[in-house]
C-alpha cells in the first residue's frame, strides 16, 4: 500500500502538466484505500488548483458498489 496526501499529489500533477498545450480541463483524485467508501476531489479545473475549496461540496464520498459500469 502506498500513502500520500492530496497536496503532494496536486504538486506532482501541476509539475507534470506545466507547459503542456494539451492540459486536461479537469484532474480528479479518487481515494480508494477504503473499499466500502471512496472519496473524490477535483484537484485542477481550468488551471485552478482545488477549485471547490471554498464551496459546500469540497469533495464527494460514494460507495463503489453503487457505481454502474459503462462502455
């Protein structure tokens, strides 16, 4: 098992994307260390880091069993 924190992962994502013309619109981090509940954060949206920090919904918790396979 490897552990980190969302700020370290954000910094690494920013460094990896720096100067790229094909940056994604959004980058999400999904914590799957607990099999019965996952947490998702938007790390980057339109070049802004942690765009939801000042909102009511800073992150989303959900049960992976409730996900529907697509494709």
